[in-house]
C-alpha cells in the first residue's frame, strides 16, 4: 500500500472509534488502538491492530501510551463520554468525568503527540467533536460545554501548527446510533425521537477516514446540522424559538 500511514486511535473499543479502527486496518494502515475494553481490544488485535489497553483519564497512563507509539502520521482522538440531564441533577463525578475525558485528555494527548510531529514537520490531528459544540440543547449543557471547548481548542491549535505543516481536522457529528446514547440518556424514547437525524457509526467513521487523504478544517454531519449551527450563530433566539421541538427532544 503506497500511502500506508501510521495511525493512532483513542476510544477504539466502541462506537465510532471501533468502526474507524476496523476500517483503517482493512485499508492496510498501521493502526495503534487504545481503549479500556480488553475483549474488544483482543478482537482488534486479531484483525491486525496494535492494541494498548489503557485508562486515559490517568496522566501516568497517557505518558505510558505515548511512550509506546512510533512516529505518527495521524492521531484520531475519539474517546469521549456523555451524560444527559439538567446541570443541577448531574453528580460531581459525572461532570468531572465528562470534563476530563472530553477536554483534558485530548489536550494532554495533543501536547505530547505534537512534539514529534513538529520535529518531522508533518502530521495530522483528527478530533471527534460534536454538533453539541456548535449548538447546546437542554439536558446537555455540561456535555455541550466540553464540546464547545474542543471547538475552541482545535481552532486555536490549527493556527498554532500551521508553521510546522501539521493539519488539524474537527469532526462534528450529530447524535450517533451507538452505545454512547444508551449510557448518556435515561430516556428510552430519546433514540426514537431523533428520527432521521440519527447517524450510524459507519457513516461517521467513513467521513472521518476520508479526511486522512484530504485534510479539511472540519466536517459537519449530517450536512443539515452544519447549516443549522451557522444559522444559530447568526440568530440564536430565533432558532431556539423555531426549533422548540428539537431543543426539547432529550
């Protein structure tokens, strides 16, 4: 494979991260995959991935994982967690977990993985964000805050790394039909209420992998949500009024 790349994927044992890892291995890339689920990691190892079991919420574990990685062409930072509920009802542990895994972990990883890329004057970061980072909704204020942080971080990091020929892409999907939804929401009807807006993990994985060959600034999925977020930025009060039914789905 002429364009074989060395790629690192976090959150590789579930949802979009799992689908991306399977797809990248099938395409012939050298894939380093990390996650906490040992059963899923064993399955990925059988497919040909190089697996590293780790809990990235631990700084020591982050250092240990990074020490095992070779020079990377692409780092896909996909690990994340969510819990839907109005802010006052969330436990301190749930809030801390979202802020740590969704914000601190990708920043810590980017800091460590950037230095070797700077030395080589090449590399590509792909962050899995969310449309929640563009438009917050009720019962997702804390989750949205963490994804807003990723929007800000990727926009700033992209400019910081331009002199070193390192690309930064942000993938902002809407709700995805993965176990993430079941863990995030206690509402059994939430999945059904999303209807046509619900993406598959395969769709998001395919769109993400495409950016490896053609790096872009960001990808919004589905496209209609990308348009909605632009309209929201221009007229938030009007969009909240017109979209009452959508904003109260959770």
